[in-house]
C-alpha cells in the first residue's frame, strides 16, 4: 500500500502542470465534499487562494452568491 501512495503522489506532481494549462475549471473533491485539488483557472474563478480552498468543503469555499453570479442561462 505504501508503494501505491508514493506512486500516486508522484503521478499527481507530474500531472499538475498539464492540468493547470487546460482552459477549464478543474477540481477534485473527496467523498466528504472537501477540495483536494483545484487548478489555477478554478482558483482565479473563485478569487481565493489555494489555501482558502484546499481542505475546505465546497459549501465553505464557494458561496451561493458566487455561484449565482456565474450561472449560465
């Protein structure tokens, strides 16, 4: 199991630069609705720092007002 965690961590480090170049909002949220990863586009969209997002729940990090302001018709 320990080897798998190391491999996963290494793969995450390698893929992050590629994910940050995509023109899309990308976030990974765990089963408890806590952010584990967000790309730069997502950080900019929320207007917060990564530290204000990662580890927090979706409800803590994203306000209803923010979602309504960015809602598409």
